[in-house]
């Protein structure tokens, strides 16, 4: 198979998803994928012909499930559900977020228990493989439906598309893709918006970027320990042996690996460092477990079918089964845990930054600038961290503990998994900014130590940053440098630097 193709029909990983989301790979369907989809469609059509009662096909939706739908109304019902459910509002989801959700929909419906036509999924796939992205506001969903409806509208010639030149009409976008609008058939509108596809898609992104941020945070913690002349004994194997937590041991090993050839370590002569310098293995290790758990749950969800109802196609046991698989509790709970974890990383990062900027704690010039007083240096960058951290603490409140009944109390309990995933992704971006500010401070602090004594790994990171961020010898416009470093974190540039070292490769995603 070509390197730029991901064939659906098997289990896929978060890394596979990111290859598609980033546009590195396009989607095709395996023969098994196609056969499963076609078999379910045949069974569903047979039941419709036999006049069986099927939720969302021969009945209305939600609390309207007691209303019968005639054969003549079936197609209109499926179009109506997209039109009436596309009501999410506010800021648009990013291109990556929409693509993640679309991939989740294709994997969900490709399980072969939804009863939709292969033609529908082929058209959806062609949009995903194109340069165009459906226009989709990101606020106002409790689990699924509204966002997915916006994304599905172009299939029927409605909604909007966003292309390389900006927003275009659906008609223009479809023409450039080589598609025409289509008529939906029984259950297809419902299947396109049912399930945990939007929370799962956003959770793929949140988990990927959280893991990447954690790897960078481990490196930054090591760099700050080095530039502060800290005590490496807090990361010794003995401590991990008497507190046998795998994640703590792994983070401690990472920090030791990064600093193994540093001659700056221990130069401050402290018997014991402050908690923010000596507890990275413990706190980062805790977050590592949250990220790992989220990754496991997200991969289970991306490879599941969370449609409702499902079309069971086992010969002799054919049945339409209504249930609760669209419930997003698994995803929601894991994202709420991830949200708390990334906020914990941020609070330690801000404290380490503060130590570097405070001349009484760092032993370096105030705010890491020559001639402080006339120059403010990095003083206000810590204010930015404090403001971001305050926002993060508010957003870290779990979404899944809330409940607002919907649909005339037919949905009297609501999981709120979408909100959990949406805010987790928002929190990860704020963490990236906080880490970028800490890394800027660490970078600037290295100008006040003997850089010949740096470790090989920290030297690589420092020199790469030096290519895009100058030494701050006097006050200048700092904001662009924060954005540059944040982008280096987000796009994996720092991770790529760490991968150059053989002894670090095993601990980077």
C-alpha cells in the first residue's frame, strides 16, 4: 500500500488519525469495509420492505419516536434531521477538528451495522480527501448531533464549505471536488449525526497534543534544572524503586537521560531544590498516566460503532437494536481527567518560570534582562502565564458531572462528552502557551551561565531556538517569540530535536 494512503476497515491508531487530519494521508476503504456496509444496507432495506418499525427510519427522533413515518416521508425525514439539527453556534471549529470528526464518522459507520449506502460514505470520503472542509460552529453540543449535522449538510447541497481561498458556496465547492448533491435514504441522515463521533474526533487531537506537550514539558523541566544548577538526586532510581510507579520512574529516567552529560547540574550547591524543580517526575508522571489512559479510551472509541440503532446482520439473528451507545461518558470522563492533568502541568510550569524571573530565587538578573529597571525583560510574560492559568483552572472543572435534560426529558440524562472534549483541546493549547513562555525564560537564562557545560541534548534545543529567537539584551517586542516557540511545540519541532538523540528516542511518542 502507498505511504500516503490509510485504508479503513481495520483498527486504526491515534497516529493513523493524525496522518489523515494533517493531510499526510488520504482515505480509502478495504474490501471488508465495503462488504460490511453493503450487507447492513441490504438487511435494513429488507426490513423496511417488510414494514418493520425501526427507530429513526419509520419513526420520528427522540421524544418523537412514537410518531410513525410513511414510506413517502422517509427520505424527507433524513434531510430534515440534518437541516433541523445543524444548530451549533459560535466560533468555527478548526480544519483539523472538522477533519478529525469526519474520520471518526467514516470509521464509525464502516463498522457495518448502520445500514447506510456505501455511496454515501464514498462521497463523505471524497470531501475529507479534498482541500475543502465543511463549515461547522463549535459550541452548543452536549454529545453529538449539532456539529455533525453542519458537517454533513454539504452532502445534500446545503451548508457551506471552506477551501484554500476561504468560505465558498456548497455548490461551488462540490463542483471543484467533482461531486453533486445527493438524496439521502432511510437512516442515513440519522447515522451521519449519531454516535460519539465529534467528542471522539476532538479527543484524538487533545490526546495527541497533550502527549506532545508532556514530552516537551519533561525536556523543559530538565533544562530548567540544569540552568538553575539543581540537584539531580531527586530523579535518582532509588526514589522510584521505593515508590514503584512506572510513570514516575520513566519521567525521572527521561530527565536523567537529557542531563547525563551536563556539567551545570549541582553547581548551585543546594541539598534540596524547591518542589517545582524536584517533583517533575511525580507530577509529570501523574499526567503521563492520564494521557495514556485517554489514549487507550480514545483508540477504543475510534474503532467502535456508537450509532443508534444498530443493524445486527448475523445470519439467522438479523435485528435492529436500539440502545445507548451514543453516550459519551467514556470519552467525556477521560477528557475531564486529561483537562485536570494538563492544568497540573501548567501550574508547575508557571512556578518554575517565576523562579527564573525572580532574582532572589534564580541568582540571575531580574526578569532575565541586562540592566533591569530601564528594561522589564520577561516580567510580563509571567503575568500572561498567570492569566492563562486562571482560565485553565476554570475550564478544568469537569463537564461530565453536569446534567441538563434535553428532548422533552426523553434524554433525561446527558453525558456532556462533547463539552469535555472541546474544552480539553482548548486547555492543551493554553498549556502550549504556558510552556512556550517557560521555554523562552529557560532559553534566556542560558545566556547567564557557562553554556559550554550544557548537556548535548539541551544544547541542541538551545541552538535550534537560537535560529529563530535572539538573545534579549534590551526590551523589544516579545510576543512574536512566544508565538514562534508555541508553534515549535505544537508542530513537534522540539520533539524532533529530542529524537535526534538515541537515548531519548524510546521515550518520545
